[in-house]
C-alpha cells in the first residue's frame, strides 16, 4: 500500500508541475518572437538533461562518501545522504517526473516554434515540423547520452551540489 501512496503522490505532483510549467511557457510564448521561443526551448531541453544527470548521479553515488562530511557538519552532506537513502524516489522524480515534463514541454514549444517559423517564411509546415522535431529529439537524447558518463564519473560532486542547494533553499 505504501508504494501506491508514492504513485498517487507522483501522479498529483506531475499534474501540478505540468500545469505550472506549461502555464509559464504559454504565457511567455503567447506573443513571443521566434528567438525568445527558441531560447525557452533550449532552456527546457537543458533542464531535462540536468535532471537526467541528477537522477543518474543519485543511482551511482555511494552514501558512504558523505558520512565523513556530515560528521564534520559540512552543509549539504546531510541532504546528500537523504537523497541517496531515497535514491529510487529521487531518480524517479528527476528522470521521470521532471524529465518527462520537460520532454513534453519541449515538444509543445517545438510546435509553437514550427507555427511561428511557418507563418514568417515560405517553408512548408510539415517540413519545418519534421526538422524541429528531429532537432529537439537529437538535442535531448544526445545531451542525455553525452552527460550520462559525466553523471556517473562525477556522481559524488553532483549529489553534493544538489545537497548544498537543498540545504540552501531548505528543501526536505
């Protein structure tokens, strides 16, 4: 039953975050030019890659690395340990919840970008759509693949950085 509670929480969190991020993207892109939409699209793809790195790092980092730091009261070590004690949930949040939201949002932004480019050029909508979709896919998958190795090799650094951010912003 406890696992079902996590599923319900993830469902609700994803729903709320999707409304939040989609709402912000819609407000920004409603009357935005192509450049602003492109910048927002690159930001969303980058956030998806960053959250994928965090998720990978919490699955590969070792908790023991942070116990000495925690005993010395180094800020962020306790939070890093918490991330690692809950590594499956942390990875799920980072890679599935945030990762999927940013992936879907990048597709929506790609559609807005496609329509804006088609309206301002003589290039056919299907051609622009295929090219934008292929660029989004290749940037997302290529970025995640390129940074996966970094996430594994620098997992302790990444987890500690997130731990420090958690400590700074007092996230539980």
